[in-house]
C-alpha cells in the first residue's frame, strides 16, 4: 500500500492480484515510445556521499536518453506515478526496503518491468531499482556510467 495524503490517492496491490488506485485497476503507460519518456529519479542521499555520487552520475545518463526527468523527492510518488502511467520510468538508488518494497509490488502488478541498476531482475537488497513501463525503456538502461577510454582518463 502507498497512500499519498495530499492527493488522497491510495495505491495497493497483491502478488498476482493486480494494482489499484482508489479501487480502480491501474496499468503502466506501456505504449510510450523512448523519445517521449518522462522519468523520475529518487532524491539524493544526504547521508552517503558514494550513493549521492552514483545518483548524480545516473542522472547524467538518464537525461541523454529520455524526454524529461522529474524529481518528486519521495520513492512512493516515483513508483505510484509509474504504476498509474503518469510517468514512464523511475530510478531509485537505495537499499531501504521501506522506501521501495510497496512500490516494486505495485509497479510489477501494474505491468512494469522491474530491474536492478545492472539491468538484471531486481532482488530485494540490490543497490537500487528501476521500474519501466515497457521493454523499450528497460532496454535503454542499465545505468552504468560509460567506460572512459585511455585518452579520457584523468
């Protein structure tokens, strides 16, 4: 369950039972094309500098791939918006299960492709999670920074 009190929206799902918003079944925006994707990115870590750097690097990769990027500041919004088709992809870099577990289930039940940052099937405990509305979006990820050539190495 995810409840967004400012908008009075209750999202919920159960494994195999579908995803719902205030009692109505919801689905991702599966027909979105790559050049129209609106993606969201989780908030930067205020505790761990390495995680914040990875988030910053990931933002640099995302902005070259998708039409727009948003930062809502709460993982619950990120996942809920993908599940209802308001956005098309979210990247949340954390291991905090309280931030991601409800959203992962809701997104999967709404039809999202859910993977880890390396592009493999997401498993609780991975460094982060990416929920995408369709395979075309998921294919444009993972969020590994490009390898520097010898000429570019500082």
